C-alpha cells in the first residue's frame, strides 16, 4: 500500500496537542492520513456534551430559552452520528455514559455560568502570521459581552474521571479583553493558553522569515 505524506496547510490546537502527546500518532494521523479503528467512549462523550452546550448557547443567541431536553436531544444526535465504532471502558455500559451526560448537562442547565449577552457560538478564526508559514486556525466556543463591556471568550471542556462522575465536570475556561485596549488580552485556561504559546513560538519564525526576504542595503 502506497501512502502519501500530507502537506501542512494550517496549524491548530488539536495538531499541537496531538504532536505534544505522541509525535508518532501525529505523523500517522496528520501526515499519512490514517484513521483510528475506534473512538474511546470518553472522547465520544466529550464531543457530544460539547455539541449540546453549543446548542444551548446557539438557542440563547437566537433569543430562545433552552431547557435540558434541548441539550439531551443535541447530545443524542451527536453520539449517534459518530463515524467510528465507540469503545466502552471495562465494566462500562452505554447506559452509564448516558447517565453521566445527563448529570453533566443537568448541572450545566442549573448553573450555565453565562457572562452576558452572547455574540457568537463556535466562531472560527484564522490568523496569518507570515506568508511563509501556515495559518493558525481555531474555533472560539463562545463569545459574550459582559455587563461591564468586556468581551469574554469561553472554552468548554469535559474532564474525565475514573471514579463516580461529578455533575460539575464541565468547566468553562475563559479569557477576557478590555474593549478600550485593542489587542491586549488576559487569557487563562488550557486551549486559550496553548494558542498564546503557539503565537509566541511562531512570531519569532515570522520575524526571521521577514528578515530573509528583506534586501540587504548596498554600502
């Protein structure tokens, strides 16, 4: 079987995370295009819960008042649409996973931790740092305007647990920026910090690339 190495067309959080955890897996998946044989139940759960939370805030954005049934419907739809076979943990059943999702989403409905008026949900962005470098791409889970005028960016993650699941497993990792100070951001939380780290790593490369293209002065 002949495999073709894929070109790197962009950089994303998931790529950086995958390479950091296992460079071999990154090469097989991202460069050779090989797909895993199954999807772990924890990963499928996280993706489905994430989809449900996105549905919650999309309904808010459209002026609706979402309830738990709306979230559970979005969760079931995402779970059933998983392309890979879902592999359960030892002594775990589909019913156990569903109960975990119901507890997480129920807790979120009771305390959604909304910062203010929703502005965008699952908002994609692309940052082109230099013409010699691939663009940085990502998705902001939720953008909101707080009551004090700050722009709040939130990233939602589900934390896995080997013990009894905590209904408050779903956490919002947010970064805020003052509107008056363009480009000055305070970021906290896993993904937002990784994007910031990625920028800090790529900007020196961008500067070097620009220096190489700059013609030298004639003395």
